[in-house]
């Protein structure tokens, strides 16, 4: 414990000593408040001081003279201090006021107001970063000044909100838990410092703040000590690219996370369980995600319902001509894909988009490449009744199945004795969804390695993971542990990106498919597609929404060249950075080896 106290009362943290001292005197003098309430008040004061310090540092009187002097070195120094100051308050800001935190440190791309089809101008630290890196263009002086003013105004709002916020101990512990997840899944990848690449010292600052906060509310040393080890490992990182993220997560972060997670379990009480299981103690492997979170409240479950769904999945009478079933395109022995660039529909014509695999598809908040439906039930209905796919009618299918003795028995077993005589469309989609929710498995060689099996993957796959999480920047869109666009640490939404996919493997023309723009006509979403998982990706070729690439090597080469814009194609709204990644041939191969290590065993039920 002594070394943690030394860290806290280091001269750089003297302000914290003052806060704690004042808080202690108040506690001794009052005598009317509980010890726990005093600790919570001290921690609240600590966060207040951090927000106030950042507010003061971004005042126009401090910043604008430096902007007018065009002193890029000083501006970058100041900006680095702002980012670290933000990281010291991040665990509280993100947990207790996520909307304000996003305005302070959201991505430097427009925010979409989907209902009104509007683009909202981005703001915050990442916007400021675009003016300072990779170099400071003095002709943007006015825009930089406006970005700083907006940041300062948002910090004022944060101060007001924080003064009205009174967390209890359980909430502080929960906030710390989610900050550890944020560091593991985003902080060490460069997600919010894509240009300055300052994410490793910032991740250390974020964990230090958590450590200091947990010390204030007196958590056990069994949590503080491994957390100190994770901080020290981050502080020893030489460069962004050389940092061994596999070792960090496996040997340093995981012990701290597990200790905090176990301490947290008796404290959490949610009205509706979140995406992460309350008792999750490992990021990788099975036992992390709460499948119920991704299902409608009315979703059914149980072995009989799942068995019925499996039978329906293979039933050709779901299509208008009795020739297609779900399994026609989602073939179980091909990782529930069909390994075709474009499948054929009921009319014998090619579909517009590639058929994705269904393994782990249940862990999504949006379905289809254009993200137009929100759950598996709606997805099943959309495919069956789409005139360009199965062209069926769920009501007509329900009538046909109701006339079949075997199907009546199966529905009665799943839904009760009254179901067989009056099978409904909702029961059909519920059964199909229940079956697809059994297709979740995070038991790949990579998962086993992260859980302690040293020989589960080879050194190339480990190096590939480090590239994926670092230099290659893959994990800034394909977030662990799903390695899809499921956004940590709440895992409550999916992202889409404009990466500039070409029309053919020749990489010489733009694809005509406009993606999410077709559903929601917002310019930022033109050619935007859902970010799919790379789990089991070795078996779900070809790749991209149009199946343009046959091999993972082609995919890696595409990203290495900067996507469509990097290839010279006309994608002005591309969200993927167009600059080449400069990966060597060996590094590209290692990335492929890592993605191959994400292959889990196929389900055995038939």
C-alpha cells in the first residue's frame, strides 16, 4: 500500500493531497456523515478539480496568444497536456455523462441524427488534433480557435453537470470496471488519438486515475497492486508500434480486471442487464457477453424452441417456390455462409450483396450490411418476405405449417399446447432467431491463448494481433473481443464505415452500392457499410459487402494501401484514413495468421 500512497502524494499530485486533507478534516469535524459518504465526497472533489483544471487550461486567454504566434511546438505541448488531463477524468466523464464526454473526445467525423437525416458537426479534442497533426497549417488558425472555444464551452457544461452528480460507491466501482474495458479495447489501439499516436501514455494516465480513485474509496490491495503492474507496463512502452499488447492484456491487464470484476459482482444491480455479463472476469473466450441484451424482451429460449428453429432454418417451404431455405445461403459446414461472392436469389439472379456468416451474429445491435433492422427476428422476416430473396409470406407459411401434423407437434413442444393449431408468423421468426442465438462461440485458438494456453497459437499470430491492435489500426474499427463494429466498453451499438471498396479486384473503379445512404439519405453514410466481425473470417470468404476479394491477403493489401481513396478512387467521405499503413510483406502475413487464429469450432448440433 505504501508505494500507492507515494504515487498519489507525488509532487505532481499535491492538489489531490490537499483535497483529501480537507475532506478528512471535514469528516473529523462534522461527525454526522458516514465514513463512506466522506470518501465519496473526496472522490467527487477530485474529479471536479480535474475538470476545472482542463477548463482553465483551454481558456482563450491562455491558448489564443499561442495560436496567433503560430507556435506549433507549444500548441502540441499544450494539447498533449489537455489530453492527459482529460484521461484523468475520463472514467467519470464517460460513465456519468457519456453525451458530454463524446462532445469532449468524440471522433472527428460528423455525428448523424438518424431520425432527422442530419449531420452534426464534430467537436472536442480529436477535432483539435486534426489541426495540429501531422503538421500545423497556420491558414486554419480561425478554425482551430473555434474548435478550442467549443471545447472550452463543453467543459463548462461538464462542470455544471458534475456538480449535480452524486455517485455512490457501487457506481464508482462500475465506472472503474468500464474504464478498464475502455483501455483494453480502445485506449491502447490509438482509437481516440489517431494522428498524435499518444494512446499508450494516455492509457497509463487513465489507469492511474482509476487507481487513485479506487485508493480514495479504499478498495483492497488485491486490486490496486495488479493495476499498478498494468500502469508500469504501459509506462515502459518505447513506441506505439513496438508495444506488446498481447503481453499487456494477458499478463498485466487481465489480473487487474479479474480482481476488480470479482470485487464488483456483489455491488452491481441493473434494471436490465447490460451487454457484458455482470460476473464476467475475462475479456476473451466464452462468458463475457450477455446474449439476452442483444435479444428483444419477448425473445423465446429453451432447447425445444431452438430445435424448432433449426428445423425451420433448413425448411425449403419458407421460400415461395419451395426451393430455398435459410441454409441454402447460410451453410453450416461453411461457417454459415456460402463462400460465394454473391448468392443467387429465388429468381436465379445474383443478389446485390455478399452473404455474411451467422456465427456470433446474435451479438449485434443491427443487421444487414446497411444496418436496417435491429434484431434477428426482424432479420428473418426481412429475408423471407423480400421479393429479391426468398419471396415468401410468413402468414402463408404459417398456414401451410399449421396443416402439417409434425410441424404442429413441434410448435406445441416449443410454445405450448395451443400453438400447434394456430401457428403464427411471430412464432416462426422467434424460433429462427432462437436457433441463431445458439451459434455463438468464442473458443478460438486465440481465445485459448489469451486465457493462458501458451502454445495455442504461434509467434506469427501473436505478432499479427499486436499489429491488428497497433500499427495496422484494425482494432480502431474491429473492436475486441467481438472484433466487429460493436463499440466498447458498453457494447451497445454497431458502427459502419466508408472504406472505399472497389467494384472489382482490379481496384480500378468505385462500387456503385451506396450502402446505408439508401436507407438513411445522409451524405456521410453514402457508401457506408456495417463493420463485420473478423472472427471465423478464414471460412467466410469472399470478403467485403460485394464479395470483391477472394483472399485475406487481398483484404490486407487493400487496407495497407489506404482503402479506396488510397487507391485513387473517388470516395471523398471515406472514414478509413487514406494514408498507406506501410506494412511489410511479413507483417501482412502475420495479420492474416492472427485472423486465421480467430476460427472457432463449428457447432456440433444438427
